C-alpha cells in the first residue's frame, strides 16, 4: 500500500483523475472499475474536463461499477446508474454498451450477482479500480463482517450506511435496505486499486484502514493485502495517520511518482 497526501480535496481528486488518464492513454481498452459517492464527483469532474480540453478518449474502455441499490430502476435519480450517467457517462465518449452496473431490479438477484462476476471475467478482469470509503470503513457496500473472499452478492446496509446516505434520499427511511456489491475478493482481484478519501469525517477510518490490523469489520483494511493499492487523501483525511512523514518521504523519493510530483 502507498499513501499519497495532497494539500486539498481538489488536488487529491485531480491526482486520482491524472492516474486514470495516464492508464487510459497507455491502454485505451482499459477495464475501469468505478465508484460512486460525493468524493468521486470531483474525480469525474476532472475526467470530463480532460475529455473536453485534452481529448481524453473513453471510446474503447469498459467500465464496471462497484455496486447498485436493490429495487431502484436505472432512471431513478437515486440509482447509481443515474449517478454515473449524470456525473460521467453522458459527458464523455464512452460507449454506453460497455458500461456495466449490477441490475438492482433483477427478478433473481443471486443469478444477477453470478452474471456480473462472470461478465467481469469475460472482460479480462478489472485493470484499475476506483474506491471511496464509507464512514464504517466499507468499500463498495462491503459492510462489517464481509468475508475477505466474498464475491458479488446482495448485502443488507447497516444503520451507519443508511444514515450516511440518507441526505441524498431526503431521509433515512427512503434509503433502500439492500444493495448488490462486488465482494472484497472481487475488488482484491483488480490489478490496481486507487482509494480516495477527503475531509475530516474520514480521518479516523482512514487511519484504521491504513495502519490498523486487517479485519472483516472494516473491509477497507483488506486493501493491505492488495499488491498495488494507492490511497490518496487530502490533509484533513490524513489527520489521524501516524506515519505521515514516512508516506511523504516515499512519495518524494519513489521514481514511479516522479511525473506526478
Ligand atoms: C457509498 C458507496 C461507496 C462509497 C461511499 C462513500 O456507500 N457505496 O462505494 O465509497 O458511499 O461516499 P462519500 O464519498 O459520499 O463519502
């Protein structure tokens, strides 16, 4: 795991977008894993700007989102399909046929989860997976006690998550109780992971995810097992990390980061 501390939420998001753009230019057929949430909105704004101003080309890439609520149709403004259309897809030249999210309306949800896993495999696996982090430490909707080897499946959302996502639904009672999410095992199979966290409200969970023991209670801690995971935080989200000087030293000295400094 590597930790990169950026001065602000804007520069942290721009940093993530720059890595995505770099990997996309290196491999136009990139299979990109996407995340939702407020934090990611800034990343998508940067990518849209790069598409418009720097001709960043999405035409050959494919995308797989981490999760989708059960029971919401793609046109529902609260669905993650709608989120993706609104924040990214409709502003860039991605081929919509190559954009994938689990179908939260499927009659047979179990079958839908198996289909989604198989589809990821058919596309050769995920090259670059973007991740946010919930306040309880979930990645995707892998709530506490998610098995370290779990695959795409239906998860019941915890009270913390319902509370966290309530504002966008206009009340906790309106948040769907379940979601389909890629499993921890699915996420760990991606070739590269980028986790972005910004703001003071994420400081405690980031310290646990990066410096705490691996536990299924905090699914983000399992990223410590990933061979190529970069955590990008702003100063506020880095607030409770103990080894900040070390992370800064690595970033300043590691040749891989030369073009990003
Ligand atoms: C939801 C998503 C997660 C995301 C989290 C954080 O729970 N399922 O994938 O990481 O929200 O959201 P925010 O960026 O709004 O804090």
